[in-house]
């Protein structure tokens, strides 16, 4: 099937009648515990466009929550999956092996930061990768404690939701939580006073003090950080912070882990977000963009750490599924050969100035932040830093009605986050930004609609 026309086309109300009919079926068949950003049903997608069942062409500024960086139907990914389907769909990598999984591991070993021997393990989801990061770190160090940051998001399993900061909707009612997880304050430059270098030092000092005095550095297996916090609101740590934390971990025999599930593989304008500060993690977790839309995740890192778990200690029925592995080989090749990190930087050069122009004195935009094709605007009550979640609900609703899909995020639910596919064209991107500008300028007269945050 050919790629959809790369143009915003609104034929019906959004959601349209066909979507609403399908949504009626959803309400009588699917658990209501799954959130609904918008009751919109997609028929096909590609490039920067989603085509719904009513024929509306929507500009995609969500990329399946940073998954479809190469687009939702890149020809090379599609062809690789078709070829693999013809061969076999599953054998179980723990039973018999196949070359595609090796190809993913070899590419990740080469692409991830660090000039040392590496090994990779493949899993299915981002949360599963983080679960295994914890297992590997505990076995390697012989320690139990895991340190995470405020505003963090690491997943929805029992362990990873314990590591996640935000209570509603991720944790409420699901306790008791996993033991030996410790949270330290995370630098949030917009909401902390002082210059960037002072904030970096202050936040690091708090982390080091808590680790030394409240946990005991000798008890800590790993410190796990998102180089840019995703669901927390695209919070970019001040320069120097990650470097200090990585050095502290190394000095205390602690495994330093980068959760690059959302930020990795070109999204922030470099292959990995830690590269912006020259930080080399011991372990790095990837997922989302890894397999062009198919479920696949990975943990990559120092060979001596990755090989610490005895044979049989890692794995899973679907770990490194052959369809997903074939898709990942193709997607990784596209990211490298088409230089999508450079494209992410071009996207930033288009998006950031236009949003910053709206963040003038008296605006509801308190800050525009992010890197590459991972840009956010935090909305506040004008003249204050008080979060304004109602504003982002209005903007998201306005945008979807006009054929632009965006996501809401942030600990306070007051952040618009933009995650376009890295293959989106400039014309399409600027059209979407026109709609966002209209929404921000007309904010006072927009009706309030609820659009939920997802991660």
C-alpha cells in the first residue's frame, strides 16, 4: 500500500461517525481502565500522517508516543517484516536462534556510547527492559537498592510503576509497591531558583547526601535516569548534572543506567540523549523507536555487567521476537543511513522558535524546552508558575478537531509535548504549528475538553 498523501485533510468532525461507531464497540468489549486520548480509529498511516476510518488525514505530532520515528509504515521496515513473516513468525530465541536478533544486538553494541566490549539482551517492552536493568545491576553488584529521580517515568509493571514518580494514573490503588526503590529530588530548572550550573550542583548534592546518609552508597546497585524526562514533562537537566551523577556512581561502584526508551535513537538530535553531555552509561535501555512500531526493547552495556547473570536468568517467551527483530534491523539502518538525528535537529530549528515566539511576557507558556524532535511547552497561569492543565486540555482538543494530534504530559498535567516522526516534512510540520499557534492565541475563548496524558 502506498504512503498516504502528506497533507492535512479534514472531511468530517473528528472523531467522525465511523470512529464513533467503532468506539461504541470498544466500550462494550475493551477494559475501560485503558485511557482514551481521543476516540479516533486509524485505518492507515505513514510519514507524518494518520488516516482515520472516516478518511481524515491528521498530522501526527505524537509518533505513537515516540515509537514511529521512521514513520508508521516505512517501506524498508514493511518489506523486512513481510519477508520475515514468509519465513516464520516465532520459534522462541531461548529455544532456537535466528540472525535478525543478532543483527539488532550488533547494531546497538556499535551505536551506543562507550568504547569497550558490550553485550545486548532483547525483550519486548520498555518496562521489561527496565525490570531487567534492575535484575542485572543487582546480580552484578550484589546490592539491592535502586535510586531513581523525581518526575521519573519508567513503566507500569509493579516494579517500574514503583520507580515512576507520578501517582495518578500510574500508581493510585496499586500498592503495596516494590521494595528497595529510593527517590531523590530531580533538577527541574523552570521550577528551581538559580542558574543552571547552581541547580545542577544543588540537585547533585541532594542526591549524593541521600545516597550516603539515608541509603548507604554500599547498598546501591544502580542509579537510573532519563536523560530528558518524558512523561514528567520533557524536563531537560541542567548541564553538568548527568556528568556529576555518572562520576559519583562510578566512584561508588554503582551501575549508572540511562533510560533512553523515549529519548534514544535520534529523537533528541543525537543518536542518544546522553551524548549531548558526553556521558557514557554502564547500561542503556532502548525501546519505542527501536523496531519501527513493533514491540521490541533492549538492554545494552558493558560486557562484564551484561554477562553477570547466570545463563537462563534473563529471557522471555517473546524476547527478541523475529518479526520485531527484522523490523529493528531495518529501522536502525534507516535511522543511520538517512541521518535522522540531523533531521531531528532540523525539526527543532523549526518548532522551537515558533513556540518561543508565543512565550512572551504575559503568555500562558511559562517555558519552551527540549531537544531535537522532543519539544514541550509548559503552560501556567499568566504571571506565575502555577500549572494550568486546563489550558493544555483546550489546546489538545482544538488541535485534534482541526486534524493535528498532540499529547499532554507533565507531573502537573500542564505540558504540551511534541514528538513528530523524524521523517515528517517541513510543510506538514509548519501547518501543524499554525494550528497550535491559533489555539494558543485563541485560548481564552476555547471550550474545555478533557484530553488525557499517556506515556
